[in-house]
């Protein structure tokens, strides 16, 4: 996987594997994202969702506009990726690797998948690809991720991709009428 950014800037899907492909978020993807983030099972461990539909559209639309401009101008995209079934084009989720604040060389990975994509190893595969991209193309020296402590599926993904638990904050996220802890994972170049 060399020059992933250049492949994405061509505006055509990039194969993740034989089953799935990736592309930069575009306006055509927003309906699928909104639908996914209205599902209470999907958003159980997301502090920002469910949210009003317009809030989600207002959040994703600038990302899509930025990437459409990046494709036209061959400039730096926001690496928020849409995952689709390679055969049918059906929406299978989203994943991202984004700069962590203003700290050069530190990136954060994350993903959200609709229920039909759960249990297939997709989060692990796309996260591994994003780690390679971060270290090989973005020049990252550290990549981090976090999740609710109760979200054992996401914690297992972080472990499978080689991340190490680096922290634990208690009573961090509102969860089911109470509070849940936050776990931090990271990996160095």
C-alpha cells in the first residue's frame, strides 16, 4: 500500500481487500452516515450520537466538501473514509485517521460500523491499514485510540492491531444513566 493518499485523490475506490473498498467521504455518503448514527445499538458507545439529523449533516458536510475540493485540486484530504462492499457498493461503515490536536506526528484512529458489518473483522482490517498509512505516509510517530471501557469489541480491535493500553480514566463518559470509564491505547512507530 504505497501512495494511498494519491489513490484516494483519484476519486476512485481503493481496495481494502477482496470484500471491501474505501473512498474519501463525499456528499453522496452523508445519508448512509446519518442512518448509521441514528441506530441506538451503533451509537451505544459514542458520546456524540445519536444526535439530531441536521447536526450530523452539518458535521459531515464540511468534510465532504473539503475532500471534493482536495480531489479537484489534488491537495491534502481529510482522511475520513467510507467503507463499502466491493461487489454491491452497500455502505459498510466509516473509519478515519486524523491529526491529534496540534501535536505534530500524533494521529488518532477511529471507526463506526453499522450492525450488518459487525463480527466480520472489518474494524481490525481497516484499522491495520490506517496504522500503515499513518506511519508510512503521514510520518506519524504515534497513533492513538480510545473507547468506553464497556466497549470490549473496540478494545479487542485496539489490542489486535498491536496497540498497548496506556491509560484509564474513571467516570468519564455518560452511559446508561450513569458513567463509564475511558480506556486509552497507543502504538509508536
